[in-house]
C-alpha cells in the first residue's frame, strides 16, 4: 500500500462526529444536573480522546479500502500501475 494517502478526510469525519455526539453530553450534564466543570472535563476529555483515536483508525481503514477499490476498479486491463 505504498503511496496510499487518505488526506484529511478521516479527521474531518471524526471532528464532526465528536462535535455532534460527544461534546453536548458534558454541557447537558453541567447545565441540567449541576455537575462541576472540573468533573465534566475530567471525565469527558479522556472519553473524547479515546473515541477520536478509535474512530480515526476505523475511518482511515475505510478510506484506504475505498481508495484502493476505486483505483483498481477504474484501471483498464493492460494499463500500467
């Protein structure tokens, strides 16, 4: 897989997913249930880091697979790599 590059695509998906699904939780808990800010930060910063790392690995794998699949699907027989 030398030469394969996913660019910034997976990072964009991970940023949007973390921003939409994970970030509102500490806000809701702080405002709605009166959690102290230090508790929300102490719990959700490691959660966001772990979830982002996990999602980034999965998204990069999907992007590599799609790139590889697309490159080999569009190549014509007898065409050099």
